[in-house]
C-alpha cells in the first residue's frame, strides 16, 4: 500500500504546470483503434488509468511506444475484439473502448465494468442507445456481446447527458455512411477534445460542446498527431490547495474557461482570482467565506471538483451547503475527514451541511476513491502536524506526480512505497 506522509500547516506559494487531461486521454486513446494507422499523442498524463488503457490496446494487438507524456500507437495489427475482463475490472471507463472497436470491426465483447466507490455506475444508457443505432446486444452472465452489419442513421435522445455514453456513441458512429444525431448530449470540454481529435483524423463530428452532436460516417480515418487538452480537474485541485493553505498559487497551461464556475465559486469564498490566456492565479483570503453549490452536468459545477471544494469549505467561517447530484456516494471520503475534526451533517445522501471549523487536526487517513484521496491530501496540507494518507494508489490513477507539484509550491509531501 502506497501512502503520502504530509507535514501540514505550510502556506503554498508559487507556480505549477497542469498535466494533460485524464478524462480527455481515455476516449482519445480508444479512438486510435478506429483508424488502423499510427496516432501520435502529446501531453498525455503519465498516470495509471492511461497505462491500463495502453495495456488494453496492446492486448487487442496494437503496437504502443510510450515516452513519458508522448505515445505513438499503431493500431494496424489490431484483430481482437474482446476487451479482457481483468483489464475491464481495473478501469471501468474502458467501456468506451467498445464504441471504437464497433466502429472498425462492427462487433465487440466485454464484461460489465466494475462500479466504484462513488456509485454503481451502470452502462444502461450506453447499451440502450447502441441498440437504437442498429447494434444487436446479447448479454449473458459473463460477457456483453455487441454485433451489427452496419450502424443505422438515427436521431437519439439521451435520458441523461452521460459523458461516457455520449463518447461511446460518437466513437461507434464515425465510420460508415450513416448520420447519427445525439440529443441531450454531454457538453464537457473533454467531448470537444475527442471530436477535435476525430475530425483531425478525417471524421465528421459536428456540434461537440453543445447538447446536439451530429456524426456523419466516413469511409476511413487517417494518421494523426494530437496534443491532449489540459486537465481542468487537476487545475482546480491545485488552486484549491492554494486556497486551503491561505497561500498564493498560479497554475499554468490551463484553459481558464473550462473551470469558470469553479473560479466563480472560489471568488465567492473570498479568493482573489486573476485569469490570463493559459493561466490562473489565486490569492487566498485570511479567512474563507462559506459558499453553497450543487453539482450538475457541464457547464455547471463539476462533480469531480466537489470533494476538493467541500473539503475547502470545512475551514470557512460559517455554514455551507453542498448538493451532489451526479453520483450517489461521493461524500464517503468525509467520514475519514471527521478524524481531522470537520463538522458536517448529511441531510439525505445528496446534501451535506458543513459547519466551518477554525482548524483541522492531523490524522491517519485511508482513501477509497480518486477525488476523495485528493481531498484528504488537501485537508492534510491545511492541518498542522503530520497526516498520513494511505491507499494513494487511487490518487495515482488520475494525478501525475501530485506530490512533486505540491512540494514545488512549498508543501512537504513524502511518498512512501508501503508493504
Ligand atoms: C465521466 O464518467 C468521468 N470519467 C468522471 O470522472 C466524471 O465524474 C463523469 O464523467 C461526470 O462528469 C471519465 O471521463 C473517464 P457519466 P462517466 O456517464 O462517463 C449515470 C473522475 O473522477 N449513468 O456522465 O462514467 C452515472 O451512474 C471521474 O475523473 C447511468 O445511469 O459519467 C452517474 O450517476 C469520476 N447510466 C451519471 O450518469 C449510464 O449508462 C453521470 O455518469 C451511464 C451513466
């Protein structure tokens, strides 16, 4: 078990670069399957979820050459259309690889992706909408088998603007002579990055970033080089690190417009925010003001930033109310933070009332999910004394060298490779 040992109570100052986006990288890596040619990707974050996705591509037959944040994938030799169960279980979002395999081979088999600690994370929206575009699905206890002669032109409406379902349907629809329109589509910036990547390969994906995406099938895709967008969730995490330690932090290589709602809420807490083209600077107030917010699909407050922002509010001067509308179990990490002296009341599983406290106490914590781990680290930075955050394997799935980045800002984080 790996852990971070954090000597807290230090105000963070300085500048740090944001890595490439985990949630843009995963669907783009899936998309490299479709062309059967070489794809060169830059600014890929060197994180566990990317490494597992590359393992899946190799298991299908792709050739992968990785050098830190750059990867060359040659998908010419891919022949296998079965996503290995052991890798599906490691990475639930690998279900979007299904859409890419269907685009090229018109068949795919995979097992149910595991849920995780933030919720059941079903894939019903993926499967029911696959059927609407002509994909036959046979579900047995072990595998989900998808087959189609061709993708059919359809105008579909998602019951919920699911990011993964939107991505899977776009990927499945890019090859052929059909025209698919996805209404009530997710509008996250990562969807735009996927569409930009596909269109650079010669696909015809229109309207990404709006709630209606039109995909006109083409015969083939070509070789491509592409730079992944910055990680807006990591940028938010680093800014909140500055806010929770009463410091002053500037994050570079970020698209400020991708986190405008988070920046507006940080201003409400009293933080001074300065935005430039590719950077954001935050100066924390002496005392944080309480703030209420609710998570919603983009462009609302992002669920992935909710745990870190909720942690910030445990130190505000007053009472805040947070409502999590996307995942049913995304407050679990707060049970661990109670060991540090936070004061919260859960109303109905979706809403917590946070009564700010003057300080947090050092503690021994155990992470159970990615953003919960990041939140525990932020709390540890604010608490005087030494806090240990165990199970940081969860963190390493989605953050590249967060310890190094925080230490560059004046923190004291020691990574220990436990037993
Ligand atoms: C993506 O997950 C992100 N992951 C998540 O980031 C992010 O929290 C989420 O979008 C929402 O923004 C990646 O991009 C790899 P959804 P995804 O489908 O696609 C329900 C992180 O921390 N739903 O938009 O799984 C689902 O249960 C991760 O980086 C169905 O009911 O999210 C959830 O309640 C966590 N049926 C809601 O929709 C389905 O078929 C949103 O899920 C699909 C989803």
